[in-house]
C-alpha cells in the first residue's frame, strides 16, 4: 500500500478547515484515512501559531514507514523545521527533496518503452548565490569585480541530455545554454540551425540588467583545455 500525507477538507461552506492525514494514496482526497497528524486553518491570520498544527513525532513515524507528503504538506513541514535549521542544513534538505523528485520523474520517463521515451534536457539556468552577493547586491556588488569562484558558482550550470536512440550529438565542454536548441534542431532533427557564440554575460549591478559584462573567460568550466 502506498501511503500519502495530505490534507482532507472539513469545516463549513465558505469556512474551510483541513485535517492533515495519513491515507492510502488510492483513496479519494476527502475519503477514509489512517490517522490524523495535524490541521490547517486558513481562516486564521498568517502569524497565528495555531494556523498550522503538526504532530511531528507521528509524522516522522509515517515518513520512516515510507509515506510521502503532498507538496502542500511538504511546505508546512519545511516551514516548521526552518527555524531550527542552519542555512547549510536547509540547503541539504532542499537538495535531498529535489534529487528525490528528479529521480522519480526521470525514472518514470526512462522506464517507458524506448519508442515512447521523450527527449530529456536536464539543465540549470544559473547556480546559487554566495552570502556576499546576497548581502551587497542591492548596493555595491559588481560582477566585473567578483572573484572567479563567485562567477563559477553563479554561472556554471549542469547540462545533461538524453535523446531516444542514444545518438551522440557532440555536446562539448565549453557549450553554453544558448546553443541548446540550435544544437538539438541541427544535429538531432537535421534542421538548418547554426550554432551561436558561446558567451556568458552578467549584469554589472542588480538593478541594471542591460549594463552587462562578459564573464565567459572567467569561468573555469568554460575554459578550453
């Protein structure tokens, strides 16, 4: 039996109230459940502590039993835990959740018969922000003066592809995201698309997005070997 931790509606018309319950994932949303493990009252103000109540020990028990929280319940759990977590711990939890969801989604796609598998492009748009950047981006931060490490963390990205048939499309180490579709259309579909120059630009200041500086040659991942 696949278990889900989710919300089920109670309360009167126009005065919603939700129980947070553990239920068989096959059961209707407001149908039978195994155990109540919390409640959510959207009629209360957002700063009320009792707007969301959670039986943490019981929730932890069911999580260990393999229950998965709905996206909304996951947000409640994350918000409740954030106050006791360091920034590093919050990032680790986010990464673990993201990686789990990606494995689930990609696993289902790759489990399809080969003739039904889609093209998969797993690509980030940018990386995380350093503490120094977040602290000074509204005032003095200038990407032209940033360290190479800061530039790499922010603008170095993951770029992984799967194409049906396993064709080698010739992805190359210095490729930037601007050539994602030109390369796909020309080398996989055989269309007439020329590749564009692989360059990376960063705004000099947070509020001046069109005042840019070229940082391509400062990214170790894009330097020619």
